[in-house]
C-alpha cells in the first residue's frame, strides 16, 4: 500500500535495523493510509488524503494537527478520521481555496475539538461522507488573510452531500460558522443536543437540510445562534429544509433567533418545542406543502423584523406573543401562508406593532391587550377575540364565526378595504366611551349586534369610509346613538328598530352614511327615531312609522318607501329636529332620492330640501302645507323635486333657490281655494314634463323671483285662475297648453315676465274668451300656436308676441295690438280659411319670416283697421291665391323684403292692397324691396279702378310726375303652370299708363310673353334698370324711349320701340347675367359715353382646321358664310333697323371662362344698316376685347360689314401654322 512519506521513512529505518519505537515526528500527514495510524502533535496537513476501508487515522489526546493547505484538498476513502477527546484538528488556512473536502465514504468523528481559526470550509462532497461531532466545534477567528469568513460545513450540492451529526457542543467566539445540512436522502444534518455558545459578534447559523435541531443556546456574552439563509458555494439554495416527517426545533436557554433563515417544510412539519425568537431580516417560511408547528411546549416570541410565510401553515398550539422592545417596534408577518391559533394555543399581543398579511385562524383565545394589530391577511375567529385595548387595523377579511364572540370596548378598529364579519355575537359592552369602527372597509353583521349601553358617551361611531353592513338585527336599547363621521356608513339588509321611547330620541346622525337595502326595515315603534344621517335606500326597503314618528333628514339617495299615519304622532315628516347638532334639512344625495310614502304621505311644513344639484322624486303622496302661517320651505341646491305621483300645493309659498327645479311627470294639482294665492319664488323652475299633467284648478298661481321659470313639456290644463309672472319670471311651453274655458285667461305680471312657446310646443286655443298678454309680458313662439278660437288676442302696450315658429290663424278671431305693442313674425304665419280677420290697434306687426296669406272664399280679407298701425315686411309676404289686404287711412304697409303673388288660376281678380271709401285715402303701400308676381294679377288699388267702392292707397314709389322712383318689380309668366300671365297694376299712376320714367333706384323685370306692368305703356325714359326676357316684346305707346346715363336695358327679349342709349346695354337673361340675344325692332342709337357689355361663353363657330383655311383667306371664308344668328353661345344684339354706333362709345367684350383658339369667330351684331362709324380705326377704338393667349390676336376687319370678330395667329406664328397645315395636306394626299 502507499503511505505517507514520514511513515515510509520510519519503515525504511526499521528495515535497516535502526530501532525506532514510540517516537513522535512533526511531519506532513497527507497521503494514503492502508492501516490504522495515529497522528502526532504538531503534524501539518497540506495535501489530500485517502484512508482506505477499515482504516482509522486518529488525532490523539493532547495532539493538535494543523490543516493549512494552500488549495482545496480531497480527503477520501472508506475509512475514518477520528479526533479523540483532548485531540484537536485545527483549520488554519490562509488562502481562499482552502476547503477540506471529504469524499468517498470517509467518516470524520470528533470526540475532541475541531477548531476553525479562519474561513476554512469543510465540505461533505459525497453522499457517503459524514461528520459527527461528539465533542466541540470551535470557531475562534473570522477572516485570516485570504481565508474568508464565514467558515462552512456543507455539502457539494442541493442533491449530493454527506451527513452532519451533532451530539456535542458548538462555540463561536468570533466570525461566523454556518452548518449547512445535506438534502440528499437520509443525509440530513441533525443535532440531538449540546450547548451552543456565542460571544462578541460571533454567529452560529444553520441552513440546508436538517431532521433535528436541538440544543441549549447561550448568547449571554453576545453573538447569536440563528437560522440563516447562508448558501455556501450555491449548494443549499439559501434554505433551511425540513428533511424528516417531523423536523424538530428545540432550542432551550436563550432560544433560537430567526433572522434571515428561509425555512422550507418540504412537505414535512417543522415542530418548535423550544424558544423561537423572530428578529426577522428577510426570514421566510415557504414551500408548496408542509407546515410549521409551535407546539404546546413551545414559545414563539415575535420580537422584531419580518417573516414571510408562503403557502404553508404556521400553527400555534403553545404560547405566541408579541413582545417587542417598544410600542413603536414593528413585527411584520407576510406571505400567502396561514397563521393558525389552535385549541390549546394563546396569542397575546402585549407591546409593539404586529403587521401581518398572513391568513389568521383563531380557535382559542386571542387578546389585544395594548398593542397595535395590523391584519393584512384574512382573520377568522371561532373562539374569543377581545379587542379591549390598543387598536386593530384590518386590510384583509376577518370573520367572527357562529361560535365566536367579539367584544368591543373603548377601542378603535380600523378596517381598510376589507370586511370584518360577525356571524355570532358582537357587543358594545357596558363601559362609558365611544367605540369607533373606521377605515374604508366593512363590518358585516350576520348575527346580533347589541347596542346595550346608554350614557354620556354611548355612540357607536362609524368613521372614515367604513361600512357597517347589517344582515341580522341591530337594536337600540333606550337612548343609544349611531354616529357617522367622515364617510362611514351603515348598510341595512336586516332590521334596525327602536322599541322604547326613552328620555330622548334615538339619533342616527352625522355624515350621509345609512344604506337601506331591499328587504330591510327601519321601524319606529315608540317615541321618535330620527334618521338624520342621510344615506341611501332601496325601493324594496320598508320605512314605517307605526306608533312613533319617523323623521327624515340629512343626505339621502335611493327610495324611501313605506307608510305613515295621518295623526301628528305617527307620521313620516320633513320638519325641524329641535337639536342644533342633528340635521333638520333633507338633503338629496348624488344618486337622487325617491319618496314613496302611502297612507297619509309625506308632510313638508318647514325647513329646507337641499338638492345639491340632485333629484328628489315623489312616487307617492307629497303634501306642501303651512302648519303655521308663514312656515318657511325652500328647495335649494340647483337640483330637482321630481313628482311622478301626486303633489298637492295646498297652501304657502315654496322658495326655489339656486336654480332648483320642481319637475312633474305625474300629477300636480294647484288647489289654493277660490282666490287664494300660492306659488313659487326665488330662482328656479317648475317643469311639467312629457306625460305630466298640471291642472290649475283654483287660485292665483304666482311666480316671483329674480329668475323663476315654469317649463311645460306635458299638458297644462288651464281651467281657471291667473298666472302671474313677476321680477323676471318666465313661463315656457314645450308641450301642450289647453285653453278652453270661456273665462278670460290672463298672463299678468310686473312688466318683466316672459312667456314662451318653444319649438316643440303647441298652444291649442279653442275658447271664445280673451287671451290677454298684459303689459311687460313677452310671448315668444318657437313652436306652433293653433288659434282656433273666436276670441280676442290682446297684446298690451309694451307687450310683445314674437313668432319664430308657426302660427296657424284659422279662426275669425281678432288680433289687437295696442300702441307700443308688437306682433313680430320671424317664423311662419299661415292665415287660412273663409273668414275675414282683423288686425287692430296702433301697434306694429313686423314680418321677418314668412307670412302665407292664404285666406279663401267670399271672406278672404286681412283688415288693418287702426290708423297709426304699421305692417313692416322684412321677410316674405305671400299672396296665395287672390286674397285681399285692406288697409285704412293712417295705416302703412312697408315692404323691405319680398311680396310674392302666386295665383292658382287665370282669374282676372286681383290680389290687392285696397281701402274702402269709408276707410279714407291715407293708407300707404311702400315697396322698398321686391314685388314678384309669378302668375295672376297684383294691384295697388285706387278709386280710379272703375268702382266707387275703393279709396286711394298711396304708393310711396309714385312721385306724382310719372316716375317710378324705386323698388324692384318682377312679373314672370313662365314659372306658374296654372296661369298664362303675370301682371302688376300700379293704379296710383293711372288706369292703363302713367309711368313715363323708370327712376334711377327702380328695377323692372318682365319675363315671358304674358308679363306686364300696366302703367309702363307710356314709358319715355329709363334712368334705372329695365329688362325684357324669355319672349317678352315690349312696345310702348310712343315711338321711342331714351336710356339715360344711369339707365340700363337688357335681357334676351325684344324692344319694339326706337331706343336711344346714353347708358348701358346688357344682353342676356337673368338681368344680363346669362348669355343671349337682345333684339331691337326699330332703330337703336348709341351716343358717346354709352356702353355695351357682351359675354362670350363659346364661339358662333370655328373655321375648318384641315389647312383649307389659311391666314390669307380666313377673312373671305368667314365673310362668305350665311347669316349666323347666334342664340346662347354668346351675347349678341340684333338691330332690325338702323344701328348707330358712336366713336365715343364702348363695347366691352368679356369671357365667362372660355379658351380662345385659332379660327373662332363671334357674330356680335346684326343690323339692317350701320351708321356712325365707318373706318377700321373707329372699330378698333370702341372695342375692349378679352386678352388672348400669347401667339393669338383678334381680327375686327369684318365688323363693319358683318358685325363679326375672330381669332387668328400673330403674323410670326402664321407661317409655322401654315407650314404645319400644308404638311398635313401632303400626308393626307399620300394615303
């Protein structure tokens, strides 16, 4: 066998006969051992070793062998390295690679001392290797040179490594010794006992795989014995792993500190039977299975720091305490695991802050005796939980089960975002001092909550946004109160009741925090239960005043439904609380509030309803009354009182403040009794919506205030009484108003009110009584007014009817407009039917919209009957058919818009403005706009029309000297299929003539052969504009007329008289805007300074482009063409007599956008004879022709003979053009 070199030398000496017996050599002991050997004191060990099977190498008593290798060394074989009692194996390396590696199945057994003097590591690298300590493991120094602390006893990996067993003692005087057990099957580390001593800053820690860790710690001189997350050379995974089905921790003495240890049950149970002290710095208990048990013999003391428990269960059957050094010291338990206080366990929180996110289950007794408990994981109490001091803060669900008891006294419980559930018994036990439940979470009462204390401080206070949810029974015994602060609330799904009147009412008060859900009940059996907190209520919750009064105040949303009596001691009331600390006003919450109280209903006699911009709905009976005269009731906040049931205004005045609204979709009954007065004041609106009915039965309904409105979208049935609008009040209809009683209906006020029928509104007036709009009231109609009554519509001084919608005047009623009053039509007014209508009064009718005058039958007159009255037309006034407009002396009809006449047949009866003889001669028709006759006859009538029936109607545009001074007069016989003529008869000028001059501001446009202005036969002068179009041939009785320098004639018709032009001529229809030919059948003379404007849209024609027409023969080609007679290609003048053109005139030719090319020719003039100009220079001087594109020019050499102008190339381009044409001819010939 091989052996160490020193032993070999001894053998050699023996062979040589040298006797060496019992001699000790200080030598290197590394090598291979095939026989038992005993090492000597002072031996050193720097190389690897093999101890073969059955061989024991011993370090004897009093011997110290020093391992000081400079590199990792393997020590293997199947033998045993044994340190005897008194012997020492000293690890004293100075390098980083200093591992003592145990391989093979080598066993290291220490009955003496194994001393780590630096950072030397002992690695059990094979499953067969082992290290058993029966003596002392001593760590005496930390880092030495490159030999780094900690020192490790550890396996080679998480799955491979030998077994460490401790039956002795371990002492750490300095540095850190970590013992990491193997996780290989059957190789876990274990400690059966011994004393673990630390001092100074020494640390003894345990990690890796263990099956038993038992001992007694002594940390009195400093240092610590602890569970750790050491992971030497990444071989243990930073965990302390339970490798036995029950892995026991049993550290007595000063206990075992759990600081950064990561415990993993590994499917097993870690059983603490000693003292375990949490001083966590990243401590964990984790794994996918298994648990941790603090047994009935164990104590788990939470001192500081944090512990994360993941998946597994931490079960307490012994004593678990929070015993922090100070009240501010925090202990944190976190993770997804469970903390279970089993039947024999007790948890007592003495001092400090315990913050836990673990799920907690208490089946025994748990007491918070003065600490702060923060439960961020679920909490289940099936035993007794006494929250009798300190505070409890919950952020995860907690449950008091059906077997549990939850006692509260003088404490604060904060529930944040979670639920504390009572399925058993919870009590506000007898002790003076409020109990506060606060936070953002829920207290869920499925069992019984007894508020059994009444005293000076007997409030159960719900604070923060905490919710008390009652599924069971909550009962007030005598006078206890329920108070909400901040946003705390009580959700009632069960029964909340007051059964004893007591000395005081029971108040539910504070912030709006009460919720009554479906199936719940609030019941007042005796005394007064005042629900003054506000909150929300479901429609299926029951609110009952049965033996006691049930007062409602505070801020509420939802539906308060139930019943009340009529006696004053058993009502549902909105009234004064009589206590300055408790709300009297009813405030409507953001979700709105519905009252649905049957029986006697709700009684509102005083105090305010504060809507806060929200809606209070009534679905039952709501009574507005004055219990005492002058009781003050105010609807505030800009929201709504919304009635879908029955609302009765029986007496008193409601103040609408902040633009609040009383809205009706049910029934409102104004029952003020005879001439009684009641109503609304302030700033707000009474809205009667679609489907709603407002019945004004009796009394004076008054609206008074800076901005009080009535808005009707439903049905407003006005039976009797007066509507009074004061101080800016408004009455607006968007639905239907029915006025059908024979008495007068008055809109009264102080002169600032407004009455409006909106775009969707309809007023049906069918009674014979008067409808009076009194002074100061404005009736604005944007909808429809159906005036089917025979009564009088009176508009008083300073009153206004303003129509932006439609008025259907189908009755024989009278319209009376007092002086200073106004009827303004900005919409449509349809006057129909067979009945004369009168328009009386000295006020003003102003038409800015459309007035369809379509009366028919024998009685088709509109009659303006009061001198000083005015009808001003700024819009369109349509004579539909042949109705007549009668105006009396002193009445003026002014047209600034359009008067349109459209006859429905060829009847010669006129649509006319007329006055009867009895009316006098002072009526005035003033046309400053347009009169357009599109078929039939229009007449301004005088007494010269062959009847003694008529008086004179003065025409403002008649200067009395034959001049039509202004206005636009259009007769168009081409647009109405029902007629063949369109005729204007201005009788103030004469019967059949009388207009000699069309004045500078007048326009006459005759369109069609049947178009006529009767009095124009005597025309001699045109100073304005005169157009004939579409077949119209104008022929005055004289032989000629003159167009002055300001005058214009035009069109595409014919003038048969000789015409002298000093002004302008614009051929073409549309008053010269379209192209066409204007014909003069007699001579036409253009004097110096006159002008013709002619538009070109397309040429009369174009010469052939095949080369046959060249620059040299183009003039002769065009000259040889037959008479061209253009129509609409461009403007033209056809003079069937002599055409006189003056060299001082101008012919302006303009393009409408056409493109000019070579060979285009334009026949602008035809004449019988041309005089006035004779030379080409004169021709060129009078023409102003359009500018052509570069390379083209106009030729006018045919104008004097033909009236033609044409386009040719400029001379420099003519040769090129001619050459191109010749080539084209040659190519064609070759084909």
